[in-house]
């Protein structure tokens, strides 16, 4: 299983002066719960909508979810139309929300996501492709499934790091998912996710790390003031060597986010965190 040295020590100390008040937190949480219920009904209605209208409705819903949580979404270029494998760095559950707001897509996710309240059933209805990270023997079948979906014209989003990092450091990109794109002959589109404040300062406060539960992370995000998630659509990858493609994607995204390179031991990671701070 992919592992990350990132943990609670990567998060900034809690600063109540930089948080919104309890009434706004409750308003955000209430609005989020309401949107999740609306999302369940929306997914049921998607089957009767044309593809273009379905994508617009989903993108709007995810943008509303970000706004309800007080998060600004910033992006420049969009992902071109047509089937593609979209790969990105992985910091938080918010990564999925931001990518879907940019371009609705089917996501690869660990099987544990199925059990998440509200989000699990919603993810399943949106066609999430689940991967059992505990069973290496299941990987070839997963690659074939992904390739088949890509050949059929699907846009599939993946986090090749396999687990979350804090954003100031990043992990090694695993090559398996790139093999699926090679087999299907589709575009490979890297997208960099950056979390920052309105003032432009990078922040790891939204990272979903260690033993934190989804509820803990949602509460932490709901308390934040002036959080911005920025998406940078990078040039398409070209090649037929999955390991080289994984390296290219990793390097391009690390350069765009300004994160330290992967392959760090926990001790090296702590040193890099102190230097970055």
C-alpha cells in the first residue's frame, strides 16, 4: 500500500483568529448537508439528461458545494473535451470536489470510500471505479477495467500517489494507471492542485492526513477563513512508457505546486517541512 510520511505535524497550528465564528460554521455545515441531499436526487435524475446538460449540472453542484464551505475555486484553462485520463496530486477529499467542479469525471478511489456517509453512496452513483489497495493481485483486472472505460470515451480522474500528502511535499506517482491510458490510446492530462489563502500564501490546513476521520476534516475545513483551491491544467503527457509518464506527471505537478519531491523518509520529510516553514 502507498504510504505517506505526512501527518498532524504537517498541519499549521490552529489559529482561532483565522477561523470563522461558530454561527458561520453551523451555516456551512447545514448548507453542505442540504446540498448532499440534493445531490442524491440530482444523481437519480442524471440518466434522463443529455451528456452536456449532465456535465453542466454536476459541475455547478460541485462549485456550489465549495462555495457553501467558504472555498474559492480558481482555474485558468479547462480540460479539453473527449475521453482522457486526468492525474493529479492528492491532498484532501476536496481534491475530488475541485476536479469535478472543473470537469465532471469518474474517479478512481479506494474501496473504503464506499462506507463514507453521504459521499460514499453519491460517489457510487456517479460511477466511481473502486480499487482494493490491499489486494495486489486485483491490480491487473483494475487496469483492464479502467482501459475499457477510457476506450468507451470516459474521463477518469486518478491520484497516482495512492494516498494523501500535505501539499508542501508530494509522493511517488505509481505507473499502473498510466498503462491503462496507454492501452486505451487516450490523452493523459496532468492537473496540479494548490491550496492557498486569499493572500496567496500556500497552506496545508486543508490536508486530510494520518488518523483524522472524514468528519474531523470536514469540520476543520468548515472553520477555515479565506481558503482557495487552485487548479492548473498542465500540458498533456506524450509517450508509451508508463514509468516515464508517471515520472513526467510527478515532476510537472511538483513544479507547479512548488512541493518537495517524493521518496522522502519520515525524518527527511520533517526536515523539509521545517525548512519550508
